[in-house]
């Protein structure tokens, strides 16, 4: 085995450590930006994790950050830290495609609230990461270029819709990523690419997207971090969380340094384990890896029992809400640009157009049933744990070439590979995907931790315990 170079080790250093090194003048923001830009140039032709790289501006901002440090100016919590931003987030002056050929030349004049907060905290944007068109798919494929690849095996998918974010992070092309999750879009690629990803509770991070888009009822999607360590995600959550007038549904909770810091111990925490949520098919090897990881928490003092939760197959409820919101946001594009949309975007938007008001209302009622099922579980357990995915990463073949058989059973190719993630969006709960191990083909496997409403702190606490018991951040993929 080759010994990693000092540059490679630096590229894989956790974000919190890099921030400390910048402040202590052990490394400069300029050096870090140049390091990541060099790695992107060297590796991303194989991975396709970035849609836009903002090299010139990143270098300029890193020099400004270095000058502020040397002058003793007040520094933000992310001062000088390179970061990647999913291309669904609007960025002022930086190309924002939304993964769509229609918007391949769009340069916004404002930032989304998440980007605004990231910049105000002192982070420096390396570029915009790859996403399926408008985030409407669980893998990362669009008409702008090639399928985003998995750094553990470049013939495999990264997952989606934050696929570029996960690939860039896993391959050492950034130290931390901002993604978003409307049905699993942080947790799916985190599991497939072997990184930590957190979907915050619904309302935790304000949803103001900019670009003149109308504000929709935010039933499903939240922006959130993908990171090497739990501590890194905790820091990002401190920055991006908190009320904003432009999203009246966002939480008014006071955000402090302790809001997302894990508790020191998990002793006595009650964990409910479910292998299927009452309806999912899962590959046996995935179950074995996840079950072993869960059981390791008994060594830290957790109490584990079966969570007897049975959800009636909930995808049609999810599809009704997801497609209706897609139609509301992008329906006008079907008429104006019918030949420039992907097949999956067209199918989703058209389905949304067919939904009646009564069907939408029924779906909202089903959401309440799902929330009730989880609330019953949380009377007994502090967190519920499942596999993140039903399978490991599959071949990167195309937008609808996913899987139709799991554990010998026929599954829907739209959702059969991610049955554990979208119900959590319907319930509005916080959830994380934690690396649990690797399968026999050397591909990562994720474990999903689901928390009570608004309780990211306990999710992060259990994740931190798993990180201590079964460290993952030191393991680097072959394409790195």
C-alpha cells in the first residue's frame, strides 16, 4: 500500500480541524483552496462531482480571508474554510443550473438563505456540485454531462440527489458539503459514498431559495450538511439553522453552540431497531452489517430492542406531495422547454399536474398517520435505527436503470432501493446516515438514525458514539 502524501492527508482532514489550523496559522486558506482546486482538476474528470468550479473567485476570497486573519479582524466560525454547495442552492454571481439544461447559463443576483449564512460565517465556495434535474431523482444524472460516479468504484452511482456533494467529499475534493434532502437526497449518497450526512428536522433550516421562486409549503425538503465527522456537521448546523422572516415555517428556537453538540454519553439511551419499517425489502448482507453496527452500541451503554413499527407502503403518499410540488415549481417549463427536460423530470411534473385537490388532501391525512406511527415509537425509544439503504451502490447506467429485485423480491425501481428514507421526510423528523461498514465488494453501507421531532441533538449523540466505536473518516476510497 502506498503511503498517503501530506497533501492527501490534509485534503481529508476534518473541517473543524482545518478551521483550527487556519486560525493557528499552521495552514493558510490560500493553500487549502489551491490544494482542493488541484485535486478537482486531477480527479473530477473521472467523477463528475462538480457542475461549476469557481476557481478564480475562490482564490481571491482565500487571499482576503488570509489578510483578515493577519490583521486580527473578527472571524466567522467557518473562516477560510473551503466548502462545496449543491447546485440547487442559488448563489449570487455564480452559475446555478439546478441540474437542468434549461438553466445552464443562469447567473443569479442573490443567494439562498443557506448560502448567505455560509458566506457570512466566512466559508469560501469552491463550486457547485452535481445534482439530478431539480433534485427529482435518487441518483445523479442530468442533461448537462455524465452520470456522477462513486469514488469507491467509478462504475457505480453516487446516489442522489446530493450525489455530487457526497462524491466530492468522499474523494477529498472538499472538506465539507452542503446538500439538501427531500426524500433521502442527503442520506442516499452519504450511504453509497461512505460519508456522514444529516437531514435536519422539517423547519430547522429556513427554506428561502431566491431566484424569484414562490414559497411553497415545505412538507419534505431541508438543506443540511455532508461531512467527514459528526463534529463537522454539528458546526455547520449551528451556522445554517435558525428562523428567517422569508420562511415563516422555520423554527424560532434559539441556536447556541450547544444546540447541536452531542451529549458526552449515550448510556441509557433507548434504541428501537427495525429492519424493514414493516414493508421494505433489504439485501441480507446490508442487514447484517447494519445490525452489527447497532449492536455495538450496547458496549456504550445503549438499550436496544425491536421497534415494532409497521407503515403501510407509503410511496404513493410521498409521490403525490413530491410531484405536486415539482409541478407547482416547474410546470411552466413543460410548455416552454418540452425538449430540454429529462424524462424523469417530465414524468414527475406531469404526474403532479394530474393530482386533484382531494388527492392532495388525502395524502396530507396519510402523513398524519405516519407521524402518529413514529410518535408511538418515540414513547418507548429515544431514536429509531434502520439501514439507510436496501442495497449498496449499483451500476451508473442511466436515470431509470436502478434495481427491480432486492433480496429476491420484486421492488419498484423508482423507490425500492431507498425505502427507509422518504418516510422520514413525510414525518418531518431529523435523521442521519452513518457509515456502518463495507460490503464484500468494498462498497460503503450506511445506518440511518431517526430522532424525535426537533431532536437533532440525540441523533448526533448516537452518531458520535458510533463514530467512536467504529471510526470511518480515516478510510479513503480508491479514486482519491
